[in-house]
């Protein structure tokens, strides 16, 4: 069958997903683009069950819902509400807070918060590739000035969090025939120390070896940390792509969410990365979000709020 297309306008979205069945069928096609495969016996012959919607394997008799084993399994919200939430989160450029989603969906605040966190969990593709070519790396503090912070090595207050960032830099020729640069993909992660070991680990997880990486003069970007890379150190490194991304991140956290509990910050970083990397194709981001969410097991509210 192939992966289904995505709605390009709000009118098309409303028309295409006007019923729960239409949403289930779209989710199933996104999950099994080459046709349904039984998760128990890998059988490909099946019957469609209407109530509740799903597939019954002809070989072993197992019934499977398109939502089974996904981030939206065991939810009391209708699948249409999940589609609306995913669409709003993926296409609304400034992002949505739980309070805003509550107003849009017409549900309780706790339900909106729960839906948002499940969707954020689905924004990270565990099989995503590392980027290569050229890039910049730096770190920042989210939450404001840190009292008693010693240099840039640690963050001493629990309300302030150290964040590592690395952004791909794409070189191109502009309309005037001049060489120019623009930001490509970004990666963000919380950290406890800005030492060479932590920096090196973050870079190796997100950037291909051999990539040229620009950094400022911080000692954590040592020869050991940058050993697999081509390192260009520029003390100060003002007005860089990574600094602009950090500025956008802080504006978003403050303006949309009015601050974030450090316990949930990584989930918000994941949302920012998802949105930033798909900023030119927000409609396609809806389908991508559904696809990733379909590969993530559900997470309970207790698991989300545990210390």
C-alpha cells in the first residue's frame, strides 16, 4: 500500500479524518505501509474487525488494534482527539502548552498535559541518524543565572539546567552568488557537567566522526573531546547558529510554557528539536509524529511524574 500522504491544509485534515474509522485506517497504514503483519506469528492474511476496529490474523486468530503497543494505547480519549492533538502540536509553529491544548481539545488540564507528554515522547526517533559535514557545538544554562556556579563546569542549583547543543551548518550559494550558511538539524540534551568527557559523549552520540565542528574557547572542547572531529576553535563565537537556536529555545520555553520543571526539560528539548528540524515542512511533521508514536510503547501517568 505504501505510506499514506499527509493533509496539506486544515480543511483537508477535517475532511479526511472526520470519523474514528478514518483515523484508525490512516494509523494502520502509517504503521504497516506494506500491509498488516501479525505481531505474534507474522501472518499477512487477516479479517478487519469493526468493533473495536482492528485486524484478526487468519493464521493464529490474534486480534490487533492499530493503537496496540503505541504511545496512544490505553487512552480514554477518542482517536480523533489524538489526531487533532498531534496535528496542532506538529503544525503550530510556536508550539502548544498544556493549557492551550486544553482549550483547543476541550478536555481537562491533566488530560491535555498527559497527551502532550505522550506525544513529546514520540518525537524522538531512536533510530535517527547522526549528521555530518559542518557544525557548531556549545552549551547553555536554561533557567537564568546560576548562583554559586563555578565557571562552566557544573550547575549548582536544581532549578537551573545545563544543556548541550550541536547544530548542523549547511553551506550554500545565495541569490547574489555569494557563499552563505544556514542551520540544518539540531540536537539538544541536558547535562550535569561541561567537562571534556560529557562533551565528547554528547558529540559522539549525535555527530558523525570526521565532521568539522566549530566551538568557542571553553576548555571542555579539548583535543580529547574532539578527537574524532575536525576542530575549529573560535573564542567568543558570537552570533553563531547554535547561539541563535539557544535564544529561540529560551524564548519558546518562557513565552509558551512560562518556564519548565527541570524534571520535564528533556521532553521539551525533544519537542523543540522535532519542531526545529521540521520547520520547513510542518504538515509532513504530522505524519512523522504519528509514525514515530506508533513505534513507541505507552507510558503511564505514574511513570511520567515519578521523580
